[in-house]
C-alpha cells in the first residue's frame, strides 16, 4: 500500500463552495479510479500552530505502485486538478509505502 498526503493552503479568495466542490471530487476518486482504495479529507484543528498556513489535508491510499501509476495520468485526476490547482496557494505532497 502507498499513502499519498496533501497538505493544502488555499488562496485567500477561495470560497467555501469551491473548497467543498474540490472535497467532493477527491472523495469520489475511489469510485472512479481502480487502485485508489480510500480518500480522507480533513481540516486542521491542531492547537500547536505548526501547520504553516495549511488548512486542509487529503490522505489517499493506493493499493500498490500500479494504483498510484494509474491515478496520476487518469482523466478524472486531470479534471480534479483543473478545478483544484487554481485554488492552491501552497501545497506539500508526501508519499510513503507501507
């Protein structure tokens, strides 16, 4: 299994509706792309103030390397990026294998 973590800082002008739309697109990915086992979405609620401006996180689980390789160029991932990327001020992406 591979975990794919996104730590997201949205642009100041991103609306709640836009963010919710992106959330829905992410959460629907396991239904559209084989090899994506699960997607979680969360908002920062840490009291430590170490989030460096990131307000949201996405945790994706791929079944294996082939699942990740299928996801990256997939048309549904590209559509998600079309809606998501213009709303990002900053992002950290981190993958690790289990």
